[in-house]
C-alpha cells in the first residue's frame, strides 16, 4: 500500500489559521474529498491526517473526515499534553483510527519547551497507550530533541519534515549534526516531507534538496524514512504530483529496493496501522 503519511485538512478562516497569509494558495478550505482526488491522481492508496490546529475539536474533525473518506487510514490528533489529567483525557479520546498525537512545538517561543516536565509526562502517557508522537520543532528547539527522547523513554516517535532544514538559506549546520544525533535513537523515524517549502518556494529545484535527502537517508537508513506530501501546505511551492516525484526520483536513484517501505511500509509500522486502520 502506498501511503501519504503527512497531510492536513481544514475549513479555513483567518482567525483559526493566522499563520496562513490571506489570499495565498492555501487560504481556503481543503476537504477530504479534495485529498481523495489528489491521492487517486498520484496513484496512492491511503493517507494519514495530521493535526493543524491546537484546539480540542481538531481530533474529532479529522476523525469525521476519515469516516467520510476511507482513503484516510488514520489520524494524528491534538490534545493538551500538559494537562494534569492527561491519562484520563487520552482514555476518553481513544477512537478507532486515532494512532497518535502532535503538538506544534515550533510555534512555542520557549526553546526548551520539549523539556517542560508536564509536557514530558504527557508524551509518556501517549507512549504508554501504544500511540505515536510526532515531533515538530524549529531550529532553536532541535538541540533539545535528544534530551527530550532521553526523558520520555520508550515509544514510537516521528521527526516531522526532516527537522525543517534551512534549504533556502543553504544552511547545513547545526542541522546536519542534530539529525545524526537524533538518528542514534532507533525508535525514531524521519519524515521526508515539507522540504519544498523549506527551499525557495518560487524557484527551488530537486538539486537544492538532494543533499538534505541524502543526509537523512545516510543517518536514518531506508527503513526509517517515511514519505509525506505536507499537502496542502506544499502548494505554496509545488503541486502534489511534484512532491511525489521529488522523493520518488531520489529513491529510484539511490535506494530503489526501499520504495515500498518509504512510500508506505515504514509508515504502517511507525503508526501501527495494522491495529488502527478504520
């Protein structure tokens, strides 16, 4: 099964999505039906919906979308992981198809947010329920990921967007060393997603992104890389098909035998889809 392991859905409003520039290509609704059309055109079989808002109703919204479109195999939702009653909240929110949680840490002003004891406790509770946690961090927070992983302990973790390297600026360090350090944790997978919007949106080429893809492949290996489109955010820089082709071409040239794993098998393992697919 070919899976898009990272996409978003939303009913747009300027108030709810203040990070979206009014009038931009993504300042509109993106529905499950829209997604199904993109998946079919790209020859993909399924997808995993990832939270885009940090509000209580986000998870239920995505699960409703999955009910409407069977191609949405699973949901990574949001809840307040710092809540004192987090264990009970997770129990109350449990639902078929809810395979994990994410917090938009990159928007938190505190560079040490991941190390907040309440947050660590919440992520431990997620892991204790057999769910995954997606790590979305900015460059200032990236240095804290190893300490966070040490404090949280066992679980299934996914590093979103290859930790968002500054491709447009041509930056390499400290991102490259941080990726190597995080890859040393065998229970962490890396999503090769969201890279076109880290490059120059108006003029990126595959060559701009090549060495970043090569580095995460070298560090994580083909068995811990997961492809995702980051649609519709990717539309700021590329069409859906271009994002598919970017990674498909890279994989075909470097690790062709791993195509099935990178485009589906690794996501199924990281998100334990066999136990949660709706």
